[in-house]
């Protein structure tokens, strides 16, 4: 299969998913609610920050670097990212010019902090490159351009740097769930199996790779990282050490409900409960946004959620916060005291929540 086709797989799946809303529901997988892993919940009220949102179409990722909130935007036609100064409560600038030019981004995927600095990384899928931006330079220079730290050769969907020179990625992989590669391409191996699902034992691994896509999140100042699926209740925590990856814990709450139409056409059913749709991380805690919503009921807002689940980096449940508004992406400050989340009220808005745990 050509790489060009593989890059469009997420878009194709979403179109097929929407077109299959009439499909009758299958038997639900036996499931356990992630909320039941916590003893109780605390309802917290958000404070809407008076920040101009006219530049932002829809925030799908966010990352807090000191007082600067970086937002990834899918609907802005000109730029992929925006900077907001939290302390000044002010929109600062947009960057990541969309396009096919030498320093432009057509379809950037993901947003992660660079492990070696205060830079931020994103994967430009049409160029097979991880680009990195320096936040201070972005703030100071109008003509600042990113540089790339890695070009990938092969079938990758969302590679992330987890150690100096070591990258992990998802993709349409038959040999394993994740793929490890080095900068020099000396290491190229598949690790770990796809989640156990008795209802889909015969499904090809390539199909499972589409269903079990999700997001990586790195532990700041640490060696651990997490991966969470957005179509099911599955959260995994790993440790990277000298080029090896070990699994710390697998929080497997429930599987997705889907149908294999062909190897790369895998629509989920409209009553499937969405899982963990975003994460934020500090040195001590991992914050996970849980949706639990269905496309059938929530349509375009099915990836939003009101539940923020706090785990430590051993995977132990710490706290369940229930937000007063449904949000799309979350970022927590270094002191674990404030959460920033993007909501649609129905106008786009940035909310601030106070934590206590």
C-alpha cells in the first residue's frame, strides 16, 4: 500500500464512521467504567478567561510551557497553532503556516514537548518529519521557521520522541502495536501486542491498529510516558530506559465496538463509548480526559468530556474531577494547581479550573 494512502487513513475512517450511523448496534463488550476506579468525585467550576478566540477554529491539542499555552487548531485555514499568554490572559500569535512549502505544514499530527528543551514537537505527516519549534524564538521573531529533527521512512501515523535519538510510533502495523526506531535507523522493531478482545479475535492487526489509535504523553523530567486510546477505555504507562521499553501498567477498562469492513476500513458503531480523548502530564501526575460519549447522542461533540482522571506515574488512581463544562483538550501547570481546558459554550472559550489534590 502506498504511503500516500496511509496518510489519509484517519480521514477515511472518520468518513466511513459517519456514513455508518444507521448500522444497528452489536452486542456491547463487557466493560468497566474508568470512573469506578476512583472512590468519589469532586465537581469543580471553571472560570472563563476573557481571551479573544477569533483566531481559533477548534482546539484539539494543548500544551503548557511555563505561562504560554500552545494550542493546535484543526479549523483555522492559515495556521496550525496558536500561542496564548496565560498570565496576561492574552492571545499572542499564530504559527505553523499551513501548506506544502519548505517550512510549511499541511497535516501536522500531535503536539508534544521536546525531551531536551522547552521546544515543542509536531509530526508533519505529508513530509514524514518531526518539526520542532522554540517557544521563546516564536515570541521574539516574526519570521521564525521550524527545523526538523527526524525524517521517517515507512508507514507511520504519529511518532513521538521518548529519549534522545529514540522514537516510538503507531501505524498500520501487523507485527506489533508500536514501532521503535532510532535517528540513525539502526533500531527498527515492533513491541507489544494489541489489546485482548474476545469479540474481535479474528480481526487483522492492521485493522486493530486503526481502532486503537490514540495519544502519547511524556512525563516531564522523567523516563515514563503514557498512551491512551480515544475509541476505548485503555490507558498504558511505560518506562523508557537506555533504548528499552517496559510496561508499568495497563489500565484496560473496556474495548471498542467496531466492524471490520476491510483491512483499513474499520468503522466504530454509533453507540460506542469514546474513551480517553486527551492527556496532560506533570512530573508527579498524569491527567486524563475521559469522554464516555457516543456519536449517536453527541454527534460533533463526541470527543468532548467532563471527567478529568488523575493518576500517578505508577498508574494508581488519585482523584476524579468532574468539570461543569464539557471540554476538548486539557493542560495542567507544573504545580498541579490549575487546569486549562478548551470548551464550546457554544462559542469557543478557554476555561481555568483550580485543583486540590
